[in-house]
C-alpha cells in the first residue's frame, strides 16, 4: 500500500496511509455535539518510513531516506484568540511526515469552531474536561504515534517553517532516543521586540538545578516516555522540569540545536494565581522536586529564594499595573538582559 497525498500544501496531508480497517467507532463522532474528529476518524493513519525497512510501504523516493513520523501536540482551553496561529505554524511546516493532535479541555468559546475549520488537516482532536495542563499533555502523548513528539502551546508558534525539518535532520544524525531542544524568542502582544532565551539542559545545569527549559522547543523520542514515564501533574508548573530531570537521571541524551525553534507569547498567568498557590508552587513543590533528585541543600535554598522573589514580584506587578502594562515592562527588561531581534 502506497502513501497517499491528500493535499500537497500542508505538512499533515502530504503523507497519509489509508487504513483498511479504521476503528471509526472509537475515534469519531459520537453524538451531535461532536467531541472528537480528524483524519484518523476518516480512515487515515501515519507511519515512519525508510531506514532499514522500518516500514514495508513503498515510497516514490529512495528507500534509504529516513522519514520518521513526528507528532506535534497542542493543548488548548478557551483560546480562540491565538489558536489559529498555532495551528497554521504546524500545518505549514515544510516537513512532510507530520502528525498533529489537539487536546481541548472542553472549551466554551469559539475554540472548537476553529478546530473543526481545520479538521481535514488535523490527525486527531478531542474535546473533554481534563485535570489540567499536564494531564492534557499526557493524553496527547498516549494518542501520539510519532517516533518523535513535540508539544506546542496554543499561544505559541514555531519560529520557522523549517523547524521540524531541522529537528529531524539532527535526529537522523544520532538515530537514538534523545531530547532535542533549543532557544526561543519571547514576545508580547503589540510589542515589536523579540527577546532570545537560550535553553540549557547540560549536565552542569542539571547538577546545579539551573536548567532552562524552553518547553515548546523540546522534541522527545517516544521511547523515553514509554520507558521512564510522562508528566506528573502534581507538580503544578514544574512537571516539565521534573520530567527532564527524570530523563537525565536515566542517562538520556540531550542535544542542543543552539538555534531559535519557537516563539513564546508572554502572558499573565501569574496574575490569576493566589499568593498561597504561588508559595505552594514555588517553595513546597520546588523543594520536593529538587530534593528528589539529590540537589545540594544549599543550592536548593538559593533556587527557592530566587524563584519566590521573581514570582512574587511578577504577581505584584500584574495586580497593580494589569497584564498589558506589566508585559511591556517585562519585555523592556528582558530585551536589555538578552540579545534581541526587531
């Protein structure tokens, strides 16, 4: 059976496999208020191709070429303002063997209308209540069939249309389970400056609890999730750090592309947090996380103090000045602290 081109203009419709026995009942419309859909529900699937005959499917190209399936997951809840930009940054990628999954938390705004508008370019989407951001990400990982898995927030964008291509080229060099990551640009609405933030998942960063995770830039080999587990939602905002520390403790390989991979939209989530939740998140949860992985107690104290001061300062600014003005102040600060691009 040969791959089929549904639409050559989009990354998610250039290389699909008609499924002779689709499980339509479990992954399709279940009632008039449709809660799931996408190419999978229409009888299409995707696979990795090439390299030591990973697949028996014939391609109209050199069989030695390795085209691993890459899955991108977007988690969303009531984000009608920016979701469409995120979707377009995925489906307009130049890489052809791309699977796209959207996990919606039961949105009540126009989010589902946007998802349905792009349904013929999304492999699978589902809308239902979840237990928070990381629970939704775990759902996406469980549904993913890609050899490499990336997660793009609904507020964010990939930096270039060649982003996934660049990830795959690096993976083709190592051809082993790894985490590939890089830098991102932070930006605020109605502000012209992009501030570069470099990721750091080096051995030294792990040893000193100074890792810098640019989450939308991290692409993880699916076997790492299978062997070492997924996100632990009990870490309210530190589950991504806990996951990477867990991977590192299991001797996973980390590869820094040292280039911009994503655009991160600055938001005011801290303004929606109570002081008690901030203290719980920045002190109690962070202490539990760092002590679990054997970080020196003196270093833990320094990290906790720094994170608490930064979070409280940011929270106070949002409370007093509001989100828009606070974002301008933050962008002014980071544009001076980090290299910038107009």
